């Protein structure tokens, strides 16, 4: 364990509430500007995190203030029900000691949550831009290490050049306006992503909480049906980012790969958003994805916008904290 980091004079810490969503959004956009050169975080995204049922705001969230100004934010949650715990941490530059104080609190809570699941250790994951506002040497000194890289890819859209494509023979797309199709989308995603890095199985209800399904535009989620195979692919997108349309998931069942489904779903999204007047679309991709997703996106004109690393820390659960 690292030596506890005292909170520097002039800084205060308290839990977040739902009423803090706008202040958190402002902070995250300040971090966005420092790391990627644009403000890219919307209020709905922050609200979805703060109201997630697997987050107890009183115990799983932290706001750090410098006087009245919010300068750092942390959140811990548990998707696994086991040893895998997730963290988000954002800090303005130049607040390393205060940020490390938050890490003390967050890491302690992560170990508690893993212990509450009956695990004897916590394997904590956190995503950070490869050029973050956080001091990476300080993180390494705590035992954190980068274990995976994700590229955020982007592409310009043009209404004429990106007209909606004709489907391959035997392929039809449908949106997920009906509840049975939403459940089918969830099942396709769970089945096709099971071998991917850091995949955590989710029930339908948990998935809806993860994506804020109550506020989702389900007309922007498409299922691909293949004659003779049935429903075999899925693209989930949303249109609530100021800078670009966004593809949250593109998944094809293993037995249906190599038939052009991924390409068709991607080009369908290009055409749909170009017709809506969006001039840019993006997505995130695991650079070590064994399905060849990165090459697929590059073939369709997507290029690197910025990159994010998954950082990992393994913590022991304190004796007596493991629930049976």
C-alpha cells in the first residue's frame, strides 16, 4: 500500500449529488480541452453516470474543490459482481497531490466493493487519455500500469458521397423501436462480445442502465438480419455529442463474419448521419481486437482522433472485508 497523501491546504472533498451534474460537465470539458483540444462531454452522459443504480453517490463519488471551483472528480462502480472494479478520475493540471488524495479514497473504496462481492482482491481498471492531465509517473508509483490501448477513430461525412448503401443480398436492417428488438440487440451484443477484452456480462436491465436506455433514441440502433442465419449483427449509435455522431457498439456474431455485415452497418450509419446533416462520426476501438475491427474502420476512411489507455491496479482486500 502507498503512504496516504494528505489533502493540500485550500482543497476540500465531498461526495457528488445529482445536482452537481452541470459542474462535473464543466470540469470534464476543461479536461477535454486540455487533452484533445475540444469540449466533448455532454450533460446527459454525466447524469447517466451519477444516477447509475450501481453507484452509491455518498460512498462511490468524490468532488474536490479549490475554494468554490471544482478541480477534480472521481467515481467508482462495479459491473462484474466480482473482483473487477471500475474507476473514473479527472483532474485539472497542477493538482497532483490533491488528485493522489482522491486516489487513496477511491482505491480504498474499490477494495471494499470487491470484498463485498466475496473477492480476495480488487482488479481496478481506469481509462486515461495517452496525454492526460494526471501525472502518470505518480500513478506508476502507486502500482498502476497501462494494459490496453483504445483508438478513438473519426471520419468526415458528406451527404452526397455517403448516401445510404444498398444491402448485400439476403441482408435486411431494422431499427429497435420495439421492445423485443431491444432485447434482441442486447442478446446479440452479449453473444458477439464475450471474447473481447474486459467484457463483463450484463443482464438486459443492467445494459439499459449502462446506456441510459430510458433516454436512448432507439431509431439509431440497427439489427442486421441474414437469410439463413437470422439476426447476426448490431450497430448502436447516438446523436447527442456536439462534435460528432457516435457509434457505441458495432458487433457481428462470429459465424457471420466475413460476409460484409460490419461494413454494411458502418456505411449505413455514415449515410444516416450524413442525411441528418452531421459532418463527422466517431467510435472507439480496441487496438488489439482479434476480430480485425481496427482494419475495418481504416478501410472505410476512419482515422485516429486520439488514443486512450486502460490502466490497471491490483489491490488486496483487507482481512475481514471479504463477504461470504
